[in-house]
C-alpha cells in the first residue's frame, strides 16, 4: 500500500503564492504529473522546479474549496497509454499566474513516497485499464479566486469517479450484457429486448418516458420506426462502432438526442450502474414434493431485466419407477406455462413443465424403471417474468 509524505509548496510556488497575497497574481492550477524519481530525503525538495523523472501528466478533474486558504485538487491517472510500468515515487502539482498571459508554468507543490511505500503502476494489459485518483490538499492565498485550467475532455467530478466511473472496457467486463434496455430520466429500466435487430413495436416506439437507451454489440440494425414518438429521448449508448450498426432512415430520433458509439465515449456511469442492477444470478436446491428418492435437484439462474434463464440439474436414484417429480420453489416466478422435453444420461425422455413457481417433471414412458445407475438430466429454459 502506498504512503506519501506531506506535500510541500516549492520555492517557485511560494513566490507565486506571495504574489497572489499581494494581489499581483492570480493562482491557476494546470496539471498534475507523476514520476519515478528517487530522493534521499525530503529536506530540499522545495528547490525542485520539475519532477526528477516525469512519467505521466494528467489534466485536473476537479477543485473544491476546503477553507478560505485551502483547496482540494483531484485528477485521474490511467495506464491506458502506458507501455512500461513504474513505481510512483513523486507527484507534482503545476500552476501559473492567470493574470500574466506570458507566465510560465511552475512546479507549485510536490510530494514524495515514503521509502519502500511507492505503488507500482502497471503497463496497460489490453483489457481493463487501471486508474488512480490523486488528491492534493494545498494552501492558496484566496480560495475564492483560485482556478484550474480546464481540459474539455475531462468532465467528471471526484464524486462521480468514486461511485460511477467505468471505461467502456471495464463496463464490458463488468456485465457483458446482450440485452437492449431503455431507461427513464431516473435511470430506471423500462423495457428490454434480446433481438439482434430493433424494430417498431413495444421496445421503444411511442414511449415518451424513455430518456436513455443502451444497445449491445449483438444488435446490428435499428429500423426507422424504433424510436418514433420517443420525444424525450436524449442519449443512445451503442456498444458498437458506427460502421457495425445501421440506423435506418428516417430514424425518427429527436434532433437533440445524441448517439454515443463504443469508440468515442466513456460509458455513462449511471447507465452502467443501472445495467448492473438488471443482472441477477442465483443458485440453490429444489424442494421435492414427490416421494421419489432423489440424490439432488439443483438450479442456477440469471435474470437480466424481465428475462430469466434457468438451468435445472437433477439426479434420480436407481431402481425405482417414476411418477411425477414436483418442485415448489422455482426462484423466479413465471407469467405463463412453459413446457419442454429433455434427454437423461441413459437416453430416456422426460417432459418438464414450469408454471408460476412450480416445476413438474415426468418420464414419457412411465412404465420404465430407473436405470441401475440412476438417471441424470439437465435442461435450460428462458422465460419472461
């Protein structure tokens, strides 16, 4: 775990601070830098005008006022462009005089890691980027007049980062969702679709409550009437590149709405959080109401929105005839009745029926004995709730 010494204002920083106190300058923070320079002590780090071995620089995300003379600066470090890892032994905060158009940027403050407590920041592994949120608590002359140099590509607050920030790579790792989903203004899911093409109908058409839409990578076609009448739609998040999905014209998407493609956006954190809440999984044992000798009957399920995929795994002990197996605790109730056929490990045919929270299983040839080795079978059913 990393441990850093108290940050110190450099000599250049102190000079700029004094000018601010004398109303000769106005402080503007510009960036934060990270490096791997080594220091024998921190006794003279205030003389530094640059990091000893600067590795990465990042724009400042947010600044919040803590008192009349102190602020908190936050920035995000990512390894997505990093090809060689390093230990973060030094962190620098840079600033300049906002009132002087020709003023040079200076190293305003610096902090260094305690010996042996510098975090290793790895190179990008090609999957999920590693991110680090760096905070600086720093003294200023007048917090109310202190500013930061804003990079338009950094538009997130510290609170947003803490709770919601995921890159598109992380979002795919976190939920791998193959369902299209619509949301209202509070990010509450409204409708889902598992189709590979979206068309006019119940998914979205005419729904004025829809504000956001998520479209997964398996969808390659969106018909012209899909979003007809969705007058409050503002954002469509497409987990695909623009050349791999077709929005047929006229698309009837409001002119003020934006389509965000995979290759040019960081996934909206609120959308991802809502999607994560859509995915539910579970497993357990089924309660048998029959009198048969069953070694086990278990289930696993995944629910995405209102679509449930249930897998049942049952083993019946040998040397007995079979009537109906009846289980009364299906984890997610169905709206309708679902029936199918499955084949056991001995090639016997079984019929299963699920309705409400009850599962019934029967052997198609009820006169047959269970095989000497017992019989094992599995089946999978997908249904709406």
